[in-house]
């Protein structure tokens, strides 16, 4: 049986259930953008579980350097940090969708 990503393991419960995704983008200029999305009563909850399931088993190494854009991705109580350069494939799709569709929240 293939290993599930850490984010997918947190989100899965054997059936569709509530999942809270929070994505924070900290840009090179210090601008912070945070979006929160939960799957409660969403007709596309399966899509979000699919995106989480496609995330890598292990997040890329976090090697931030001065001037890097950094992303903080949280599902439940688990958080991973990724730089712009490490944001690829399914993880990038998850972040882009979360930033586009999530609700803004105050910092």
C-alpha cells in the first residue's frame, strides 16, 4: 500500500470529514497573505481531499534565504514551511487553490 502524504494522513478519516486548510504567503517585501478554507458543507470536499492526497509524502527541505517568498501550509494542527523554489507539483496546486478559494482572515 503506498504511503500517504503527511497532509493527507491528517485529513483522512476513512470518510469525508471536516478539513481546515490554512495557507500563508510571506512575500519578499514582507507582505503577508493568509487564506483559510474548511470543507464543511462544501460540495467540492472530495476535490480538496484529492489535492491533499497528492501532496508529497515528505515536504521539500526548508532552506529559506534572505529575500525568499515563504509559504506556511497548515492542515489541522500540522504545519509545513516551504520556500517558493520548493513549491512544485501537487503541493503548488494545493497552495494556489487555497490562496484563490480560501477566505481571508486577519493576522
